[in-house]
């Protein structure tokens, strides 16, 4: 539902993520009696990925990501722009003298209506808790690398990464909260013609070719045997499969696989199935083409790859 996402690493050590999607749910939970925002950020195993109605697919596994980020932060704020309303909520990790321990991610107050807006989306900002982490600063290079990867995996999506710690010019990319306060109708990042990298401290990732562009990027310093990667796409039941292949003159293969945007470095049935099917298709073709005679043994998958 979102066209653009802005991730900002702020000078005070906090990080924020702004999107122009639907906005997280704000309705009261029917059994817990609290808002959807409070459920998402304080209850484990809560999230839209546990049914097929909310998303076609989503990253994550157990519905704990948002609540764990909240629990490991000194404070976390959520601003929801939905149905022409602005809702706001703040959470803090504070020391409880009665319990004699830190209570993590406690709501400061219930979700409140903060005004009207024509914006749409969600802004989350959090400060990693130095009482938990020895080093609480974010690794800008790692964040940028992951965002670039996500932009390749979601073709057409615009992801802007702003690292304010690099002393980017103030007028370059305004803080997401400043942008919202002015009551603009919609974030306009998706309408721009972004480049791979802009001025210091800001990078914009947008790839219309998706994983085809990703393969070209991975092979940029190699000699490709054909210019355009082979691209295949198909679906069966609820599963969508996409693959991009390009041969180079190198002697080693590189296979990168993902499920729901999550890298699967250790492989899995999706990668095993791809390798087996690829080998079978190539052997069948080699026999039909006459490169393999009837008495010849099949070539191995390593040979083809």
C-alpha cells in the first residue's frame, strides 16, 4: 500500500521510519480493550501476518518485531495518519520503584487524537536503550545496504535513507516530522525521479527493474555473457516465485535467495527446488538439442550453473 518509505538516523541517536501506507490500526481491540497501536507495540505475537487478509506476504516470523523494538528502547513514539485523522502515542522504559526494576515499553498515555490531516501513513521513532546495548548507535552502512536490497526486492518502491549524523545540509531532506506538521497532502518521494545516491547523508533507492536490476548490480564488476538477465515469474496457489539469472565469465556461482524479503543464506526447499528444476530443464533441453546423446549420462547441476 505504500509507495515510499523514509528511514532516518537522527543526531540524537534515535531512528525513525516513515511510510505513506494505510497507517497502523487504531481501533480498540475487541478482547484486550486497548488500541491497535498499543497491541502492536506491547503484545508479543500480534500482527497482520497471522492471516491472509492483511498482506499478500510480509517479513518477520512471530509477530514480535515492533514490540521488541519498543521494549529495547528508552522511548518510542508512533504517529498514525489514517482516515483524515492524526493519532499519537508514546512509550517509555522507566524504573518502577515498587517493582524495583525497569518496566520496558510502557505506554505514557492511551492513544490520543492529535488533530486532522490529509496525510496517510505511519511515523515511528525510537531511541535504543543504552542500559541494554553497549553500543546503541546504528551502523549506517549496514542500514543502507539492507534498504538497497529491499528496494531491489520491491520494484517501484522508493526508499530514502537519511543519515543526519553525516552533517547533511539542513535543506537537503527535511525531517519527516517537520514535513508532516506542514499538513502536506502526501509524501512526494514516489513522484520524484530518484538517483541511486544524492548529496552527503542522503541516499535514494528506487529500481523499476526489481531483481533484474539487482543481478546487474551484483555483476557490475564482472563480464556478463549476455546483457539482459533471464527473468522468470510464476505463481501457484498463494506462492509467487521470481528469479533472475545472468551468466558471467567467472568460475564460481552466486545464488542469493529470499522469502518474503528475508534473505535465506542457508537455503531451503525453495532454493533446492529451483536447483533441481533448473538441472532437469537444462538436461532435457540438451537431449532435445542433441548436445547429449541417448547413452550419455546427464550433466550435473554444478556443470550447468
